[in-house]
């Protein structure tokens, strides 16, 4: 799942949360290549849709009990406000 962060720290800030609850990268099954394929595909799609490649962007991995959200999740961020394609 991907959605705009409710309290963004950057002009463009999207959260990506796996549909399957995983506490951290250490608990991710290395055989689950489908998860990684879907994650990268979703990130590529968001980068294209919001034209983030025209500026800089980062994908941050968070996980573990000391996070605000205590499950594995990702932040796609950019200091440039993303613009949706008009296509």
C-alpha cells in the first residue's frame, strides 16, 4: 500500500506499507522475491507518476519496535514537491 504521509517531513513524502505484517528486515523471508519485485515496481511507478526523477529522491527503510509505526515500512521522499502526470 502506498499513501501520502499524514504528517509529511518533506515536500513529497509517501509511505509504503507491505500488505503482510513484517516487524523488520530481519524477519523478511529471503525467498519472498515477489515482495521486493512489487516494492521496486511501486516505487518506480511513483517516481514516474510524480516526476521525481527530475530531482532527487530517497527510499528509506524503517522497521522495529522503536518506530512510530512498529512494522517494516518505507518512506519515499523528495525535497521537490512531486507533480502528477497529466497524461
